[in-house]
C-alpha cells in the first residue's frame, strides 16, 4: 500500500459539521483512500455505492426519517460515485442539517456533475478536495529516492495511476482499459454528447499539440467540427479531469501574448494511451513535450496538496521568447523554464522577462534538479 498524503489532508477535517466532497478522475484511488481513513477511525461506518440504481428512490425526495433509517447508528457515511445520484445535493444538505454529528463523505469522478448537484444546496456546508494520480513525493517515500529517479523515464511514458504503478509489465493493457472504459465514461454520458468519435479526434489533436499554444479554431478545422462544439468538448474533458488549461500571462509588455492557452494532460500515461504510443524516450521525438507535461502535472499535485491559492500561467512574446510556467501568489511571481537537455547557454530565463519583472524568482528545471521543484 502506497501511503497517500491526501489521507492526512482529509482526516484533519473530520467531524467539523461539514460534508467532505472528494472529486477526481476515476481510478485515482478515491475509494481506497477514503476507506483507509474511515477504517482508521474505528467507528461504525456506512458505505453507499452511487452506481447502484436501487438506492436512487431513497434520495429522490428524501425525508429525515428515511435517511436516518438508511444511516442507522453509523457515525460516518460514505457515498461513493455520488454524482450518479439524482438530487444528491439536497439529500446531503438534509443529512448535515438534521444530523450534524454524522460525518458524510461524498466522492465523485466528474466535477461538472457533482458540482452542479451539490454546490448550491451545500453552500457553507462542505469542504471540497481534488485527488490526483500518485504524486512523485509519495512515490519517493514508498520506493526511495534512488529507485524513483531511476523510474523517471517510465513515469514519463506510462504515468502515475495507481494500477499502472503497482503492476509493472501490464502498463499498456491497464492504460488502454483506463482510457476506453473509464475516462470517457462521464463525458459520454452527458446529454448532448452524441459523437464519441469526435471526442476521440479532439483528444488526439490535443495530445499532438502538447506544449504548444492551442487554437480552438485550428483544432475545429483539424477534426472537421466548429469551434463552439470543440470548446464545449474541451471544457467537459477539463471538468472530468482528463486535461487542464494554462492561460497566458500578461502585465506590462506590449508584445506579450494575452489570449493564448496551452492544454496539458493530468497524466502522461493517459496522453500516450490516447495516441497509442508507449515507445521508450530514446526512440521518441516528443520528449520535450512529455517532460513539460510531466512537470506541469506533478507540480499541480504538489501545490494542491499544499493548499496553493495563487495563479498559474505560461509566458510568451510575439518574438517567441517564452517561459513554461509562471506562478503568482501574494504578489510574488515565480518563473520556471523546463529543459530536458540543459546544456546550451540559451537554457535560461529570457532577459526580456527579468528586465520587466526584476523581482520575479526564477528556476530552470532539468532532470538533475527536478525533485527540488516537485517535492
């Protein structure tokens, strides 16, 4: 069992008269983590599976008497895959208002669904957390620093989903099943999503543009659709935790790009599964993009575990001077440039940036120092 930092984060908020809402992609380990934390409390607990349709009538028009009968004498109630249950937000509100001493935990694998159903009813009554695949800090703690650095190439190709990490040798089969059976599931179940093949085309187009600025109009032309539809599909993929966006940073310089965006995958293995390429790094032409995606996704895991509340951007000028990642928090700017092979004199922060933002703190991240950036 690989220990998750997430365990301690959620555990500290138990029994504060709030519903704990845990969101994240399918198969990242939400159920495993919640069960481990709950079992460690040593109190009576109740697990409800939102995928089981026979529980829907109980939550459709719930009364406090019905919910109490369901809860019984349990002190903790876990509702897994809560986004599948109609009217779940109102039911959760009724439980927490009527029985504030009962700890309710709801998990969901699609933020657009569970968010729409719980946000308004649970205003002021919930803590929400996002859970990711395994973070490199957790892997270093489990496998040791030396072994994990030796596995860097493996992580860049196959990613860090728990099943992938603990089942070496079966990575391709697991990722193919993960992508085809799980990650698309929530998006394809939505009303209005009538073209699964278009969704696949859009994901492939985004996978090949990894690390580059993404034009919605260009993607639409490439996949034979319109920009409105492509934008909607991308938004849904983002809300189902397959991809995330990075916006351009602009403050002072006239030639800074202002409206551009980049799109990354939350997991390198998922990205490579989308295009069906699991080749070793030595045989690839996209190593730089994979390195950038790996650092971006691992950095997000670190910052969210630490409670980061700032903003993230990339920076580029019309003269193609660029910085891969900017973080801004409490007025302080941090600039990071990612280099897989950092041997050239050009592998540094552009002078035009440091001249305009002299107080920014900078770092060039390479395979030699990447753990300082990610842990």
